[in-house]
């Protein structure tokens, strides 16, 4: 892992901390990037939305992508840990799917390079969808006649494959972006789009050093190539009451994916977009209150104790990062005729 992708150098942090205004404010693009081999099309998005919402491919017929990443809400499930098949509980908080297209790697530990890769993971996870082999889940898709025309339109003939199903889901997820927040309008020139409190919070956010990690249009770090992650150690400063209270160091982070000691407690920097809608916070879902999360981050990542006024202003600024959610029309899923895929 290249250290330059972990955190800004100490000298840069000192410079950033001294600046009242951060020069790198960026508005969120209105179209998400896609890999060259999977350009986004309307046909893929239509199919991907159906697959995203359909629980019949899980081993119990009860869990869909939307179960943990509810796009009718904040793109998560508001739980500390998500519940999968047979009531099993996962080990990490479900991150929001909104604006996940702007992450260069997926999952908290960055173990998936693309949304296409991420889409396959939960299917065979024994705690999530619980299918033994991913082809078993795909066989269920193939067994529903109504899905074939959608695959044909999106990918051509003989297209009902695992890879194409994942491409369709990823294409749908790339439409789940929320531009035109008050912050976006502000940085585009509308100086009335944010309140005075939010502007103060924006300046405090930068001056405190938060932008050393939470920069870029999605506030998840600099733009990176797909598969190249932007990580930070969390907690960076572990000798404090927050780490003890919320047991932040229990999870080894990226080390669990790579097996490398150098990756211990390294996590992909998450987006701050729509953060007011995605509590509870952090990989372990341990903090329910955004003000507490701000205090915790200041102490564990910057070794700073923020005043109540600074916390209040930063929380106000974070509220300005909630953008416009596009309307989601629930799809009509193709039915089976005269039989059930999930009968015992």
C-alpha cells in the first residue's frame, strides 16, 4: 500500500489547519463514473433496479440488496449491524449505497474494486443472503421467464450470467447520486444557498483539518482510479475515552481482507454526503448522534477537542451536504407462474 494514499503528510495537515478556507471545494457531478466495460444504459438500470429489489435470490427468499441498503431512505438500514438470512447479524455497519459510485473501492476495507464486484459478495455471504454458490442464485434468476427479455435488451442474447447481473445492479447503483445540495449550490456561486452557521461550519471543518481525509466532491478523498483505495487509520489516536467507550479498535479493518499487519485498522474513507440521513455512524455503528460523531472524529483523527460551538457549526455544515434524492419508482418484478422458487 502506497503511504501517499493513506493520509496527508504532517506538514500538509499543519498547513490545512492554518487555512480558514479550503481551496479544494468541489460540487458533486450529476453523472457518476462507470468502467469502460460497463457503460450505463437505461436497459441496464431497469434490470439492475429489479435485481436490487428482488429478495428471491437469497437462500430464504427474504433478503434483497435493498434490505440493507434501503434506497427509499438513506441507502442504509438504520441498524448498528444489518440482519441477514435466519436473523443472522453482520459484523459491520451497512454503508449507504447513495453516492457509492464515487468510491474507487467498495466495502469498509476496500476488498472489492468495483460496484460490480461488490454486488456479488453479499449473495454468498453466509450471514447476508446465504447462498452456497453464486450460480445457484443465478439459476433462480434464470428460472423466472420474465427476466429473460430484460437481460436480452440490456446485454443481448444468451446474456443471463452472473457477471451481467452484477453489471446491471452496478448500473442501477450508479444512478443513486444526490447532487444539488445547498453546499453544491454554494460552491457553484449561490452564496445564499447555505446559512451563516453552515458557512462557519464549512470554514471550521477545513481549518480543523477534516479535509485532509474528507475532501473531493463526495468528501471521501481525492479522485482515484477504480481499484485504488483511499484509506486512513481509524482510530489514528487511540489513547482517548472515545476509543474505549465505542470499542473502535476491535475491528482490524483492511488487515482482515489482506492479511497484512500494515493494514491494521485501515478503512476506506467514507463519504459525508447525506450523513444526516445515515446514522448510526462508523464501521461498528456505535454512535447514534452526529454531534458525538464529530467530537469523536476530531479527537481520534486529529487529536483535537472541539468546542460546543465548533461542533454545532460543523454539524450544520454537514447538513448542507444532503442533496436531492431522485424519485425511485418501485419496479414490478417478474413473477413465477404456478410454482414458487422459495418454497420449503
